């Protein structure tokens, strides 16, 4: 059975040069970059705050993989790290290694940043449709409690993580690994209060030891826990005994774009959190008095739709550090793909292609390998005035696990914002802009290419 949704006439409520959909790392990068180049911009975000997975999923120590390596951050991401640190210090974090945010303060920091940058944000603006005209997006449709609202722009940037705008525009996409379409699991991070912070931080980082013991016990079947997860990444530990966050409950074989699957994932993960709390209380010194402080607003995803673009970045490109004339982002070589089906027996090697469990290839201290992302990965095969940034750009499933890092997503966001500005100024579609000029603009914005 089907029903017909009646067409509706909707006023275009706003018109801007560059419209960004999605306020995660990529969207923030895109909106700030375009605003700095003099564009009128608007950022639409479905939630009530910015930050994407960093704030909505508590991914607060997102750059841990750069600690102790030859690499450092640059561009807007580095500016945010520095600015945040200046204002909030390390937010009472007593664990070492890299910069960490308190995602609560970060929400406030990002509000102020966008205001300072002259990059307006509209919250509670869920986009689920577009109106097409001659192969271009004429208007983007926001669902509000007052009904649909239309916004139009010369260039639209899809930074939704899930490629929602591109999907609505009919851009073809891939999702999950090739053999069965499974994405990495959804994870519902949470915070606990009441750990014995002094004990856990005295004489070294005991949380690391706990993680190691947990893994051993899980693999030997001793934990009895239902959730398929052997590693236990802990985030910030505060003096007051808060552990923010615990990256543990994983739900597998979820399609991140299906409400039914998402509902299953949310419920499953909450059940795992309950089991985990009891387990930790009874098995680890320092955790006897813990309380569940908060569960992240929503289950988070590391990958979902990857749009079909003018170029598809592959693992081979990353391994060969293939050089592209239109390179808009250079990033350290790394891969991090949680097992899409919950297989725990793999050795983490890249050769497994995600079919043998987790791929876990990280940057070691003396490793200086990098890879390039060409501009064409941001250009969908169709829809003349659309650019895509962040984790949904055009890449294979394995390559995506390298470019999904928060810092990389902000870099592709910055590139999309600058490209959109060049397109508006030169009155050309994004595909036709002068890529040399784009690269110069990005360098001027502090990006190392
Ligand atoms: C559990 C977990 C742990 C992770 N750990 C790390 C880590 O340690 N280090 C690291 O670098 N990366 C990590 N990642 C990956 C990283 O968080 C993401 O890849 C990154 O945040 C992607 O950025 P993005 O801007 O492309 O998308 P997102 O962060 O997903 O942001 C997308 C934004 O768009 C909004 N949005 C979505 N759809 C719509 C719509 N239709 N209309 C309006 N708004 C919309 C969302 O609310 C969100 O704010 C982790 C991810 C998860 C889930």
C-alpha cells in the first residue's frame, strides 16, 4: 500500500550564498571557511548544539592518535584547540595525552565561535528534502514544528555525515563494506561519576591497565557481558571522579539511516550500559561507587552513506600516497574500522579489509606517511551546486576509516567552504572553479598542503 504526499507551496524564507547542512566538524569548517571569504552563510543543524559526534557522542579526545607522533593539527581545528584551551584549560582533566575537550563547554565555545565569525546557525533544522531545478538544488527543505521551510543558496554543502542532502538530490552512494553493506557498529557513549580518581591516576594510568585486563577477560569469555566489544577506550578522568567518556556499547549490523535499526541500536546499547555498570562495580577497584552520569543524546556512527563523487579515494591511493593536482587535504596515514559484524578474532591488520574484524593501523612515533584527498572527492557525480564534506565524501569503505577522523573532516569542510566561495565569486559551478586558486586560498587559511 502507498499514500500520496500532497505537493505544498512553501515560501523561501532565506537566501544565502553558501548553505551548510550539518554542524559537525565538517560543517563548522565549511561555514567558517566560507564566512571568512565574505560569503553570506547559514548553517542548518538538526540538534540544538554544534559539534556533531564530538559533542553528541562525547568524542572529546578526538585527536589522541596524533599524540606522540610527528604530526600536529593545523587550520581551523588547531585554532579551535588553542582557543578552547586558552579559555577552558584542560577542563579538570587529569589524564595525560593530547588535547581533550569537555563536550559541554565545547558546545558553548562553538556557539561563540560562530557568532564571532559571522556564521549564523539555525538549530532544530532537520533537512530531509530538496527542490531540484535544471540539475541544481533550488531549495533545501527544513522540517520544523510549523511545517516545511525552504532555504535557497548559490551553493549547498552537505556536511550531514550521512549524505542526507545528496541522497535527497538523488546522488548515488555506497554504504558499508562491499560484501554485505554493513557499516561500523553504532556506539552509544556514556559518562560515569564517582570513580576513585586519586587511585586510578596515582602511579601511572590505571585506566589503561583496566582496559588491558578487560580485553583479556572478554576474549577468554570471563566477563559474561553481552556486548561484543573487547577494547575499552576511556576518555577524560576528572579530579572530581567523572569518567567522560566510555566508548563501549556497540550495536552491529545497523543501517544508520533506518529509524527501525536506530531504535534497535539505542535500546541494545542502553542494555549493555546497564550490564557494564554492574560488571565494573563488582570487578574493578576504583569503580565500586560509580553512578551513571549521562548517556550521549544519540547513538553515534563512524560511517554511513558515502556519496559517489568525481573521484573515489581508495586504500591504494592512501598506501601509495598518490599525488593529486587538486589535493585539498593532506592527512597522516591511518585506518580505524571497528568490525562491521562483531567479529573479534582479527589481528587488526589492513589486509583483512574489515572482513576479519577491526582494522587498527595507527601512526607510530617515527611514521611520517601521509595521504592526499583530491577536491573531486567532494564533488558529487550529479547536482551542479552541491559539495559534500566530512565522513560522507567519496571514498571506499576502508579509505573512509582513514578520513573519518574529526580533524580530517574539518579539513575537508574548510576546503568545501572555500570552494563554494570561489564558485560564488566566479559565478561558476563548483566543478569548474580554478583549483590552483582553491589550494592557495586554503594555504592562506593555514592548511598545510
Ligand atoms: C563512538 C565514536 C567514536 C569516535 N572516535 C573518534 C576518535 O577518537 N577520533 C576521531 O578523530 N574520530 C572519531 N570518531 C569519528 C568522528 O567522530 C566522525 O567521523 C566525525 O565526527 C565526522 O564528522 P562530520 O562532520 O562528517 O559528521 P558528524 O560528526 O556526524 O556531524 C554531522 C552533523 O550533521 C547533523 N545532521 C545530520 N543529519 C542532518 C540533517 N538531515 N539535517 C540537519 N542536520 C543534520 C548532525 O546532527 C551532526 O551535528 C568517532 C565516532 C564515533 C561514533
